[in-house]
C-alpha cells in the first residue's frame, strides 16, 4: 500500500536506531501520547532498537481507555431500553461497565450495532423512524469532526430520532496536566499525528514553549516513530525545546479548518472526567446549546449516573508515565484483556493491553 | 482509535447533500465523506478516519521525507564507519 510500506522499511529503521545510539549521552523519558503509537511500538518491538538512555512511556491517548466508567454505565442503561438502537465503534462493546458491557446487553436482546462511521447511524435512523438511534461518540479531536458532521447532517435532514452519547476528550489539556504534576518525569512528547491532522500543530507551540519541553508531531508507522524519537533526542541533547513536525505528509500548522469550524459549531468545550486521571478542566467537548436536543444524556435522563473504579488498578499512574504495567500487582493476574480492571487494559490500544498482547510481562531493560 | 488509513480517491459523488467519494484502500473500496477535504480530486491520496477524509496526503512531502530518512540513515552509517578507530 502506497505511503504505508515505505515507512515500514526495516533497513532504514536499523540505520535510524544506529543514529540514535550515537546521539544519546543522557537518560531521557519520552512519552508517545497516542494509543495507536503505543500499539506500533509494541507490535514492532521498537524499544528493542533504542539505546539504554531512552525510556518510552505510554500516554493517555486511547479514548476507549479514558472514557469514564460511569459513561459506560450510561451507555449500558440506554442500550438496554426497548425502543433504542444503540450504535458504537466496535472497540467500546467489550469495555466493562459496573454491571456488564454492551456486548452482554446485545446478548440479552438489546439492539446494539457496530458501525464503521457515525454517518451509518443516520441511515439507520432514517429507516427506523419508530426507534431512537443513539451513537456512542467517543474519541479525540480526530473523531470529533465525524460526529459533529453526523449531528449537523441529522439536523439538516430533519431527523428527530438520532442522538449522541458524547464523551469527547482533547489532547493539549491532558499533556499540560501531565507536565503540571509534581512527580512528572516526561522530558519530551511525541504528539499524536492524526489529532494534529485535524487541529494543526499550532496548539502545541505554547505548551512546548511554556514548559520548555520538546514536542514532535509524529506519525504511526515504525519509521515515523523512530524519526520522532531521534528528533526529540536531538533537541534534548542540545538543550532545545521546540515544536517540530515529523508527519509533514499529513499535518500542517493550521490543521483542517473546515473540520475545526464544524466542531466549534456543534460542540462546546467542557470539563471532562478521564478514567484513571480524574477531572481535567476544559479537556473535552459536549453538544452546544443549539444542538442540545441531540444530547442522549439529557434526552434519556442519565446525567446523574455515578460509578466506582477498582481500588487495585494503577492505570492513573501508567497514563501519566509514572509506572509500567508489570509494576501493577493485578497485571496479567486478576486483570487481563478478557477481565480488565481499569482504563489501560480495556482497549487493545491501552498500554496494559498492548503489553499483555505482545508478551511484555517482565521489566524491560531494568525499567 | 485515531487510526487513519491512506487511500486513493477513485470517484467523487454526492449523497444527501454531502460530498462523498469512493476510496480504494489497497483493493478494499469504501464510501468516504469528503466534506473536510473538499478540494481533493480523483487520484489523490487521502487519510481516512471513521469514514471521513481528514487530510489530503502531500505526495511530494511523503516521498521527500522517505528519501531524507534513507539518506540520513546512510549518512549516520557513514559517520559511524568513520568513527571506528583504525586498527593499530
């Protein structure tokens, strides 16, 4: 596939790794923010190519993972209603709520459907006028424009039976929250390429400058990640702290302004609770006032549902880059992808799930 | 979740007032909303996330970056070779 295969070239990867080995003279901790990047790093064993001085820690950029438990409970409640068709991306179905997951709701007879795109939910709403069609709108800035378009198009088509259960979160506030934590040990960030394809990289300039931390917007292929790490290491070794864009083939400074504009129209910025991290001010989106009639939480009266997290799980510390999965007493014992206890095990993009899948049960290079 | 796949636009069309395209992902074809990439034309590569084109891939930049990576790797290797101390 064009623009995929080139960036998986093993020979170039080993040359980049060699370059990195000669570059690094200190110990540095670099966080890749996005769960998709974590997955690539584990899948291709990229950490094996890194010199001892570079430690990668895995950030909070898996939206499935950070969706709060109480929102899963709200989804389960709504999906169990007899006149509802509950639609979602596939990776939300196995995330356990306090009582059960959406797959169990489906097994009990609930009409739960996995969709490729939120626009598919509009087709279902059109052909099922006697049902209420709810789409579980989870995701970062990459996904928000798609869900914004679905709501906007629903209003344009006059659909009155389409609703959004909205749990959108945004990346810059969580990077700031990680950097503000007194125990923070992250020295540089690989910023998420597809979030930046939508939002542009200008949002990250003030963070890099304010906290004096290198930030490199990075793609998702092995060579992208290695180059992102090389660029971070070069800045760290030379005492620089600036924004760089490694993913120039898809990302520019201003981003996709058409997408940003519709997101602004359909959503308002709001405080959001992150599973494992807690409440982060102004870190997500909710439907704006003109679109309130499409808000499933309001329409189905589930705004006050609350839930209790597992006391054993250390996902909050993992999401901040302070601990690794094998440092959790429950990892691969009580907590597995089949029976996840918390945020970082619930999705295949979660750090614990990636470590479990690729057999990372023991410390890595003594870390 | 933020997975986005590059695909090539085969044909543009309209559906319920939305700009759409048939996009080929290495042989698999899917209808894709083009509202956020309105300037893209048949033959262009786009990055597609949950059925929406979010970015037109800059082909020149993709090729330039790959070539630069190959060269930078080669240069690093050349420098490393130079650093090997001569046998006494």
